[in-house]
C-alpha cells in the first residue's frame, strides 16, 4: 500500500509518512534532535509525540520500534496514529487488521486512511466499497484519493473519471497530470483527424486548445520527475521546432531510464550532425530493448559499410518486436545481392503487416519475372497506405494495357502526394482532353520536382498564349518572362533536354543569343538532336559555319533530317559535291516530307553536276 499518513492535516506535525523514494531531504542532525525531543515527550505520555515518533520510526523502517508507540497513540484517539498503524500492519502482512485501523481513522476523518481503505477494497474486488471510501478521501481534497477514484471510474468507463483525474492533477499528483495530458493529447489528435468544413474549423481550434493544455500538464508531471511525461513533452517541442528545449526534456527522461527518450535524443543529435553522441544514446536505448534505436544503430553501421554489425543490430530490433528489423535485413541482403535471403526477410516483415516490405517484396518478385506473385503484394501494400506500391501497381496494370485500372492506381498515389503518379494522371487527362484536370495534376508533379511535369505544364501554358503580331513586339514585352517560360526553365535546369531547347528558342526570340546558345549547347551535349541542330543554326547566323557543321553532323547522325539537308547544302557550296550528295541521300531517307522533297531536288542537281 503506497499510502501513509494524512498529508492534508498532519504534515506540519511530522506525522505524514511518505512512500519510499519520495522522502524530502532533511538535515540529519536536526532530525535526530527532533526525534530525541519527541521521545522524551512520548515517554512523559504526550500522545502527539507518540504519534509523531511512531511515524518517524515507521518512515525509517523500524517497525518494531514504531508499533507500540502507534498503538498507544491510537488507543488515545489519534487518527493519524491509527492510519499509520494500518500502514505498519499492512507492511507486516496483516491486511485485514490494517483495514480495521484504517476504517477507524477514516471514520474519524482521515482522508489518507479513507484512500488506503478504498485501495484495500478494490484489491479484493469490492468496487462499491472501494468507490465509497475513495470518494470520501477525494472529497476531502486528498490527491491520492482523487487519483485512485479517477482510476476506478475510468476502468468502468464512467464519464466522471475526468473530473477527479483533473482534481488529482491540480493537487500535484504527477501520474494524474500525465494521464490527463495523455487524454487531452489523444482527443486533440482525434479532432485534428476529423476536421473538415465549418465544423472542422471549430474542431481544429478545440484541438489546438487541448494540445496547449496537454503540454502544460506534461510540463507539470515532467517537472515532478515523470519520465514519460518528459518524453511526450519533448516530442511536442520537437514537432514545434523548439529543438534545444526538446533535447533537454529527452535528456531528463533518458537519464531516468526511458529508452524511447534516449532513442529520440539520438535522432536529434544525429540531425544536428553529432553522430557519435547519437550512437551512444541509441546504444543505451537498444540495450534497454528499444527496437527503433537498434534499427538506427544498424543503419548507422550499414552506412559505414560495417554490414555484419548492421545485421546484428537489425536482428536485435527484430528480437525486440520491431518489424522494421526484418525489413532492414531485407534491404541489407538485397544490396549485397543475396536475393533469396532478401525475399525471406521481406516476406517475414510483409506477413507482419509492414507495407513497405510488401512493396519491396513485390518489386523483388517483379525483377525475377514473377508478375503474378508481385501483384497481390503490391495490392496489399497499396491498401495499407503505401504510396509507392499504389504507383507501382499502376505501372503493372499499364504494362498489361489495363489503362483505366492503372489510372485509378495513379490517382490513389497522386492524392497522397506521389510526384510521378501525379505526372501520369496529368498525361492521361491531357490525352482525354481535360486540360483543367491535367494542369492541376501537372502543377502538383512539377511542384514536387518532376522535370517532365514542369515541361508538360509549360507546354500547356505555352499553347494557351495568344499569338503576338510583329508590330506588337517591343523590347518591354520580349524581356518579360511568362509563367510558361519559368516552368520551361525549371525543367531545363533539371536537365530536361526538350525544355532546354525550348528555353533556347525563347531566348533567341528575345534576341539573347548568348543565353540561347548556352541552352542549345546544354541540350546538344546531353544528346538532343534538336539542340544540336538549333545550335548549328545559331552558330551559322553568327558566321561560324564550320562549327555549325560539326553540330549538324551530330544531329544528322542522331536522325535529324533537316540537319542532314543543311550539311548537304554546306558541302555543295564548298564544291564537295559527292559528300553533299551523300548527305542529301541521308536527308531523303530521314524526312520529314518537306525535307525529303527538297533533299531529292538537291540530290538530283548534284548528280547532274557530277555526271556533266
């Protein structure tokens, strides 16, 4: 029984016996002097001194010395002595006799005794009696009584539990403060998840208020040494971005033995660049059975190339019940080319419900040609919320020609923020002629970093621009970049060759030859035949026809008919008719129709010239 004394009325007299581990530090000499004084007064028959001295000896663990003093004081009608006598007898293993003395003290008005008696009845399954005595204690302002009553009512699902939990927290009960904070935290999280529309605004405001209140109760409990409260307070502060304060609470909690706090502190230190200190805390947490910390250690050693140590920690994570351990073992084996072992670990994690392991297993099966085996795992992972799996399932269906099913998968992934899926939905909507929907998805994908989406979005916007007549073109309009050009440039800066060519064309239209040449050259060097052709045109206009011919040849070799025709003309002008005829033949073959027609006329003319 973790209840001793009547704190509300007897603390000042020294008759409040605190639970072990919560005793305040006192000056030993002063305590010895006080004990001697009370002993003298007790021997002289002073009842209060008997009670106080008995409490002091009980607190020290001297049950034999305390019992006669407490019995004598109890016989004289001291309720605190009756309560402490009950504590002593409970410690000796006489719970029924202890309950009898607690009842006497409780009837006399001891809130602490009423609490102890309520706990006694609850341990024996007599909940009505337990509630009666706990309520007596709680209504007298006893923090432990309020907490025990709240716990009993909460166990029954009684809505009145919250009132008493709050009362206990307000009276300084740290566990009550923690549990009140957890309840507020869970309610706030639920309200945030359900928020939507006008009601959602109100729910969001309520959730924010409850989150703030939860933080205050976490602070109260953490300040009193509650390690889990310190952990949750650290998590709230970390989410807010107050990393230094979060780290201090994580450290407090970790030093008190909370493995999850040690793990969280490790991640904070890693993100701050202190990997060595992070490893120390992860090691401490992992040794205390934290699977997340074991996985973090495994990843750290894997990054260093220490695969055997990494595997050992991943196995430790798995032994701790963390399915990520099996998934990480699968990744490690896959990187080493140990495909059968990778499949084994992926399967283990996937069967345990690990969605990314299910996706990885499906990819592995797909790589070895087992399409029928891959599909159900993709489906299972997608149903569990894996965005990558939904996208991969779309690719699988698209490969079979099941475009409508594929589109549904892409839409599922795109709704969850998958960039490439949004691109595929945008392309599909363009094919269907739904330009508004296409633009919406292309913007999402382009904003997510897809160069292809940025290019296609720019093309949509470009096609929408009204034609500008020559007399309307002026320096001011030519130098203003439109939104479509900005998207072209974003794609071009990511290495998209067609976008680079288009940016070059727009720059050339503005008269910025240097900028145009830069983008054409970037595209040409990356293998774009249009980039090489346009660069050649630019160089030729600037009087550098020999260099232009080099780029036209590169374009022609890549299948560009106009570049081949330009080369035929260059060599014809140089008098190298045979070479010119060869390039004309190439241009005829490459096309398009307009080029073929012109190249045929040139070829015939060169042939006549050569045969003359």
